């Protein structure tokens, strides 16, 4: 059984991602990322950079320490560090979006930004809330211990 080690090492607010149903298109017989997905990834990466840059010094140091620890351990075969995602999607309504349709886009952009393989995620919690005025996704990432 795994238990959460500590407080999340990353907390970020991102725009709602493109649905998986709209994230890919076929061109010339090849599956490619849609323009909407490319724009989401660009915007989200910019917000991730801004989030890290604006962290207080101690928090940024802790984020970088844990990120580097996870990255280094992922290079070894037997010593990977499992991660958990907690996602709250604030939507205009609870009923129009399928939560499973945007998990992959979120994982991809966050873990590509950190240089970490998203296969280290062993636990995902996702919930939907209503915020008609400010749709968004709030994400926290934590380290788990076996």
C-alpha cells in the first residue's frame, strides 16, 4: 500500500485542455496533434514556467529538489518514485465534459515540462466543480512512498 509522503510539490492552475476527441487529427494517413492541442500545450507550458518562477524561494528550491530526485530515480530500473495527481476541473456545467477526455493532455504538458515520464503517475484523483465565470483546471502533484 502506498501513502502520500508530504504536501504537493507542484500546484498549478491551467486552462481547460482540449478534449481527447479533438486533440488529434489525421493528415496524410498519419495521426497528428490538432492545432487546438498544440495551442493548449503552448499556453499551459507558459503558465507552468510562470508558476515556477513566481514561487517563493524556499518553495521553488523544494520543487526543484523533488523534481530532480524524481528525474534521477526514473533513470534507474528498480528505484522509481511514484507520483500522484489531484485534479479539480472547474467547468461551466458538470455535464458537458468527460473528465477522462482531458487527463492525458494535462499529464503530457505537465510532465513534458518537468522532463519526467508520465508513467510514474500511479494515482489520479479527479473531480468536477462548477465555475461558469472562470473555467480552469487546478492540479497538484505529490510524491508517494511504498
